[in-house]
């Protein structure tokens, strides 16, 4: 899968937006949950927030110690994939991603099978841990494929 295939036309503007957020960690993801751009603050938080990384693969197939995710966060990742399928045409890249996750993660396969449609939850989600992060997604105007994710710490 080519993580750079998404949204080349808007990449400079997205990079500028992310850089303008300065110390606020933020990244842009495509409809397949690949990170296509990230500011320095996001890249410093986790390898999962670096360009080329896939949020679903990180959530379900990441290395031990990468990130301890709750069931709520993993359920949200599955819901994001389900939303993407509902909004966009079914494509080979999507099938390959879901196929890999189903084959390699029983947790993903179980959540994917239980998913009944688009996510009901679209607000920020919080991941507990040593540093609790709140995730807020914002759709990029005039781009059906990109979403900017802004992270904020919560104490």
C-alpha cells in the first residue's frame, strides 16, 4: 500500500496548517487512516503519528510498548474505517488494509464483525496512559480524502 497516494494536491497547504499549530500536535490522515503529514510535535509523540504510518495498523498490530490503547480507542478506529467505507467507494487499498488486519488481529476481526454501520461517536476520544491525549478530527475543506487530527493533552 502506498501511503503517499492520497491528496498530493493539498499537501503544501496541509503542511502549512500543521506547522502553524506549532507546539500543538497534529497530523493529517487519509480515508484509509494513513498519516500523510504531521507536525514536529505529533511526530515526537509516537511513531504512529508519522507520515506513512497507518493508525489502524498501529492500533492493532503495533509493537508492544508503542501505545497502550483502550477498547474504546480501538473501537473508534474500526468505526472510522467503517465510516470511510460508507462515504467512499470500495477500493483495493481498503480491502487490502482490512484483510491484513482481519488476518493478523483477532481483536480487529471481532470488532470489525460486530460493527453495524457508521460510528455514532464522532467527538473527541481520550486515551489514558502516562500522558492522556484527546483526539479531535476536523475535515479538510474541499478535500473528501483528508482529515486533520489535533491532539491535546489532558491531565
